[in-house]
């Protein structure tokens, strides 16, 4: 196990980091997908309210009744504000951005300028603007001459969805953590046992460089960790040691023969001199 940590720990940590990055990216993508889906669902509900109010406004305009004094239109706005419990206000603004009608006539609150600009200058009839706490949705209203009269503005309280968002975040986080732990264990065991032969080879090389290999023990390879690669590598090392020993013996023999010849020549030269 010590050899595993020395050899493959960096590989395992690298795979874990990559795996964590991928799962984190998937978590973020799934959360953004959920947020987009929730916005579309809420927007669809608000579009239904806007469409029904548009019909009432155009009918009132064709009758020539001023919008701010149409009792039936005010009733329609009041009913529209109660169709969704998270709708804070339903308003009608003119082309100048002034509020003409709203569901609660007692408390008239002006709209932010960015909302007014989006409502009157949007390229699409249905428009949507999201802030931190409020989702603004609406529909541009045109008269019988196809000229812009103003826009319906519906304010939706996003804080009511915070509980749903928190639950989804927690669920996604739990799934991400479980997937990471399972995948991390799979990677750990895969590297631990799948590359065990490589670990044994590295241990063999380390042992050979430290203590050397004895060629006189024929059972040396049987004591090595199991693994075909390790056994073959050990046999090659032993064969190399045998060849090294054989070459060393041959060199010693040549040196011995050379020394003997020199001694014979010296003896012959001494006899001749005598």
C-alpha cells in the first residue's frame, strides 16, 4: 500500500480533481436549467393574464371609453391580481410610462425606469425582466390603428420561490456529493488493483537498485509479488545479472591467462640471460 501512495497517489488526485470539476459544472448547468424552466413556467402563467387583460383593454378602447374611468376594466385588473397568489401588482402604463390603471388604486407605486424602457421599447410584444426579488412580465398593447398604446406590467414576487430553489440546490448538491464519492472509490480501486503490476515492477526496480539481485537463488522470482509483467521483468533482470557475471568471469580468465603468459616470458628471458 505504501508503494501505491508513492507511485499512483498523484494520478488518483488528478483524476479526482477532474471528476470534481466535471460534477461541479454539471451541478451549475442543472441549476441554471432549472432556473430557466421555472422562469418559463411563471412567464407562461403571466402571459395568460396579460392576454386576457389585453382583450379587455382593446374592447374598451373600441367603445371609446377612457381607460382610467372604465369600471369593468378596473374590475378585470382586480381579478387578474388574484389569479396568482405571488402577483404583487398588475398595472397598465401609457406610452409616457405613467400608470393609467392598476389593481390597487389606493397605493400607486411608480415603476423603475429600466422596467418602463423594457415594457415600451421591447422588440417583442411579450417581454420579461427579472431582478433580484421581482419578476416583471407584461404585454405591449396596441390600438385599432396598430399603434402602441402602452403596456401591461405584472409584478411577480420571486421570494415566494426561494424555498423551492433552496430545496433544488440541496438536492443537486446531495446528488453531486454522492456521485463524487462513488466515482472516487471506483477510481481508487481501479488504479489500486488495475495498476498493481506496474507498482510491483517499480518496487522491483527500487529493490534491485538498492540491494541488487542474486542470481544464485533460483527461487528468487517466486518471492516477488504476483503479476506476469513483474515476473518477466524479474527474469530479465536476473538474465542480465547472469550475463554480467559471465562477462566478468571471462574478463577475469583473460586477465589470468595474460598474466600467466607474461610470467612465462619473464622466466624465458631470465634463462636466456643466464
